[in-house]
C-alpha cells in the first residue's frame, strides 16, 4: 500500500513555494475511526490534508497546528491537528450526516460545512499563548477558505486545492491537495503565470486518481514557471498521541467538585478519545487517587 507523504518545493528564484500531499491512507483511517458518511469523509479529509501541509511547513519542533471550522452546517465543528512533521488527527461533530449530491454529481461539502461561521488556525509553537488567525467562511468548500486565510491573515497570496474522492463502497479512493504560494517578492508576471498554471492543472482529485505522485504534481505546478527545487519529502499519517496520563490530567482539571460528583454517581469513568476512539477506563480507586491529586493541585 502506498504511503502518504508531503513534498515541499520552491521555484521562481525562491519567490514561489509549493506543498503537495497525497493522503489516501490518512483519510481512510479517519473514515474508519469516525465512521463518516461520504460528505463527512470529504470535509474532514480536506481539513486533515490542509492541516498536515500547514503543520509540515512549521519550523518549530514540538510545534502544532490546529484548524477549526465552525460553519453552522449539519456536520458541526470540524477539527484537525497536525504536528510539525505533518502527522495529523481530527474529528467532526456529526459524522453521519448525509446530503444529496450537487447537480454536477459532486459531494456537497459547502452545504454540509456551512458558510455562516469561521475558519480558525491555531499555531502553538510553545510560547505562552498560541497564534490564532481566523477568517469568515466564504464557500465552506474548505480549500477556498484556506486560501482566504493565508491572504488575509498571513498576507501570502495562496492558491489551495484539496480533494477527497470517495469510492462506491464509501472507502477513500484518493485524497490530497496542494498549497501554491507567492512570496511577497514575486512580481506580477509570476503571479499571472501561477494563475494560469492553476487553471490548466485541473482538479486535484483527477491528478491523484490518475496516479500522479506529489513530485509529478509539483512539476506540473512549478515546471511552467521555470526551474524548481524539491526541498523535502516527509511521510505522514493519521497519528493520535493520546495517553492514559493525558486523560488523567484532563480528569483532574475538571476540579474536585466535579470529580467527587462523578465518583459518587458513577463509581467509574469511561473516557473515549475524540481523535482515535480509544477507550480509557477508570475504576473507583483510580478516581479516588485522581481526586487526591486534584486536591493537592
Ligand atoms: Zn487518541
């Protein structure tokens, strides 16, 4: 089975950057964990692809990047979190949403996500408070909204494509995307060329489904502009880093009153990780110990 990976490259004398991801395995894993129906698979998958590329572009080790989309549509809030290598995890509020296809036969991601809300990007690089940028949703199709985020919040002219192709058996047939970015030094001629390249490249799902690799997609995007250099190639996947310790800390942070009530009423706790559905069980004496720790805190 092909591994998912991200290629990053620069062209036009360093004035144009591109990231390309192929992420079939990652999105299929997300589908299996969250039991999403096709429109949810596409919405969550696109968000995971974007977060993975944006996390992979971070320089800070231990940095993490979160995309949160609250569009007011039936899917509810969508969250994706990437580490600095591009390994991602995510979830959406209502995975079982089903909507009729659009007239062109495509999944109606825009309606499922909604357009009455915001897309927020939270970058945590280990400082006291994280960097948060947010934009109002334009189309709810996610790729356009990511492009608007970069233009408005980071002042980087960006073309973004994200695609998830769902097969007849609802499994993921292809998934991936690209970010094509003009640095502030890029002149108008380069930007015009980029616009033409994006137009003639065609839909990302078509490129991926025809078997094009991220390297080949990079070449299609940057080749027409001139020489380019591949900077990195990183394997990525769906990774959840939850641990019992982390869940314990979350329970302790509930506070002593809540914990005492929980012990009294239920005598145990069964906590499910929202990213990977792993279940953590706590019996009464586990909870008593946590309560002792909470009182010390
Ligand atoms: Zn987990």
